[in-house]
């Protein structure tokens, strides 16, 4: 495994992308709006230049997104083809590339575009602390002879808007608003992005939220709050893991909570853990479990029985709360 690669600027990444004929783009497992928006926007931009581009994710993209955004339907969970360059998008470490991470171990041309400030696992790395990976893609695309059409603008807006929590998280800055203004000018469908990611709630999602709320537990005088959904809950409502993405916000919205934890048992005794923090580094907690993310929004996977998993998280949070 390559442990230290070279840092590249947006211009150098653009030159690299302009020089190749084909690229495979990888988005992280459990892909979110930023991962998908970044990859599709970059894919559409490179196709304008006549490149062959395919997007891969080791897990199917949720129906909510594929039903609403046509281009996401071609994201494939099966790797095939030969490519001049492999590009990991929004993946802070090699594990986030999921089962395709193994492709990075050979002496291949690889590029990372990411905003978690983490590992340099590619040959070329453009790793920032921007609010979203879409901001990185936006900078690259502007260095290329590409027209940012309404479709590209919409996908770039998808990542910008979702990773800033609709311009409400403390990572939102002047650059986010300037980019939004530019994308608005480019015809981004901002209403659609807002509706799909922040308003539209299916009956299933509403029922799941109710079930998760009924499982609310609090620790440390309410400074840590936790909700969970089991496999049985998901099966009862015929829900996929994408359906539970927004619930963690309800946990951290509890006024006393400095740590909000949402557990989703997406496979028997295997939990996707989503954490949010207020003035508290949930990244440090998630790192203890082999995960990562940002200071105030992070995640990991933990295997075990529900009560054991809860106890482990309670203990690690307890070190610093
Ligand atoms: P979410 O809770 O919305 O799934 O993820 C919040 C943040 O944590 C995102 O930036 C995401 O990329 C990161 N994250 C979520 N799960 C994992 C994980 O298992 N490993 C790592 N390294 N990061 C994660
Ligand atoms: Mn992101």
C-alpha cells in the first residue's frame, strides 16, 4: 500500500485529468450528497472533454437519490474496465473506498480529491479542509475547458448544500456562498436539492424517525444522546440504510447534547454509527473505532451486540465529555 503520495494543486489535478483518456471515480461506501455530487459533476465535466468515465461505489446508492437524479443510476457496484487513472472522491482514508480499496495497492496512477484532511493514500492527493469535496471539484472544473452547465451546477450544489447542512454548519464560509452564487448563475436546481435532501420525507422515513426517537437514551446528564434502529426495524418498514441518513440531526438537536449518536444495524450485529458534536470532537471518538470524518460530523462501523456497542461508545465518549 502506498502510504505517502504527492500533494497536487487544483491546476495540477486539472492538468492530470486533461492528460488521460479514461478514469474510474470511486465514491465512499454509504455515499452522501457530497460524494455523489462531486463524482457525478466531475464525470460530466470529463465527458465534455471526450473522456471515458465510470463511477463506482461498493454499495448501491439509495433509491431516494436514484429516483430523483437520473445520472446516479449508472453508479456501479461492480468494478469492470481498464482506466488510465483511479480517482477517490470524498474518501478520507483508503477504507472509505471500501472493497475497491484493493485496486489502490498496485502501482497505478491514483488521485484523491477529499476534504477530510486525512491520509495520503494516492499517488496524487488534493486534500483540503474545505466545507465539501464539491468545492474541490468546482476548482478543478474551472481550470478545464468545460462549460459548467445546469446539470454540473446542480451536482456541485448537491455536495455544497448537504455538507454545509444547508449553509448552517460552522464549516460554511464566504467561499461556500460565492460558489453557491456562481452555481445559481449556472442554473443549479437549488429548489430540487433542498426539497430532496432537506424537506421531502417519505412515510417510511417518518415512521423510522418515530421508532428511532422511541429508542432515545441519554447519558452523562444529557450531554450524550443516542438513538438506534435495528435490523428488525429496517425490515419492518422495508427500509434501506439511505433512509436513515437524516436522523442523527434529530439526536444532536437535543439542547443538552454535546454528542449525538445514531446507530443503524445495517447487517446483523453490524452497526453504521453516525455522530455529531457540539464543541466536542466526535472524530476522535470515531477514530477509536477505526472510523473518521470531521471534527463535528464523523462516523464508523462497529460490530457486536447492540448493548455492547452502546456501552463501548458510552465509555469512549466518557473519556472526554
Ligand atoms: P455520516 O454520519 O453523515 O454518515 O458521516 C459524517 C461524516 O463522517 C462524513 O464526513 C463521512 O465521510 C464521515 N464518515 C462516516 N462514516 C465513516 C466511516 O465509517 N469511516 C470514516 N473514516 N469516515 C466516516
Ligand atoms: Mn464530504
